[in-house]
C-alpha cells in the first residue's frame, strides 16, 4: 500500500485537533515524531523525555493517544504503561508502544500490560500515521459514545423525576375524589 494521501489526512480536522503525547527518553526520536505528526496536520503534540513525568503529564495534558517507548532509564515503558492503565482503567486511551525490541515476549508483555498497539523501530512513517489515525478515530468514537450515554442517562433521570412528580400529583388528586360508594348512595 502506498503512503496515505496528504489530502485524506488533512480531511480529518477532528482527529487533527486531538492530543498526542510522545514519551521517549531519546530527544531526537521525540523531535522526529513531533515533526512527523505536525507535518501531517496534528496540531496538539507534546513530547517528554523523562518517563517519571508521564503520569503528571497525562493528567495535565489529557492526551487522546500516547506513543510510548519501552526501553527508558529510571522508569521503563512497562512501568509507565502499568501505572497509566491503573490510573485510567475506566476509559479508552490508546497507547502505542514503540521499541527496537521485536521479540515476541516483549510484544506479549506490552500487550498484556495494556498496550493498544505495537510498532517496532525503525517505524514506517506511513504505517505509524495510519495506525495513529485509526486509533484516534476509535478514541473519538468512544468519547462520542460515552458522552451520548451520559446525556441519555441524564435525560432518563430528568424524565423519571418528572414522572414521579406527576404520579404524586395524581395520587393527591385521587385522595380527594369521592369513593365509588358516594355515587351509589350505599
């Protein structure tokens, strides 16, 4: 398959406004990924090189997708991945693992720890952009669905409250109505 058409990539304005966080200890890799994403229309890209700041950065930046290196000093990508999944377990946040280690056990461990996808370095730009676009679309639809569900739940709660009020009014009116025996003269 050829590279994605730039016009197609730029026709996804909602996706291009979504936030992408790059976590890699190599400043050059972070810069290259930031530039690649920005050249392809993604405007909200943030890169960090100290994995110990990953949780705080996620809480403050609130990314829609994370690109995460596995092999980092201090706190490796597996520890970051597990910490992120423990903290955000109730919502869908795509995390794409980037690593030079193509071993099957590394992939299995990353996926078991909660990675959404896996890319081996050196990463194909076209493959990375396609996977990022697909995962951002999935994230967008997940957020949309969650918001619609919340709106429906609010509407049901509101309507239930209204119905309870109407039932209470009807019960009060019924208490003041004459009993059937009052009409028959019994």
